[in-house]
């Protein structure tokens, strides 16, 4: 979903359901999506406002 092209999306029509794309967004690990792809897929999946983009948590050593 981050690196695919429009041709890739078209090839998956009828194979991958929109609910599958939504599930990916809802459970995406940090670092997989860039901001542009995140915005596109949230819009395409009907998440408006967009879901918060997953972020990495940094733990400070004690």
C-alpha cells in the first residue's frame, strides 16, 4: 500500500476487499507508511478525519 502503483491497485480489485485495506490501516505498525500513502489510504478507506499515523515510541535508558 505504500509502494504500490495505480496498476497494482487495479490488479487487486476484486481480490482484496476494502475491509482488508481498512484492517491494515487500523493495525499498521510504525514505520511502514509514509505520510503521503497514509493520507491517501485513509481517504480511500473513508477514514475522515484520518486515523493517527502509527509512531515509534522511544524509551529512554534509566
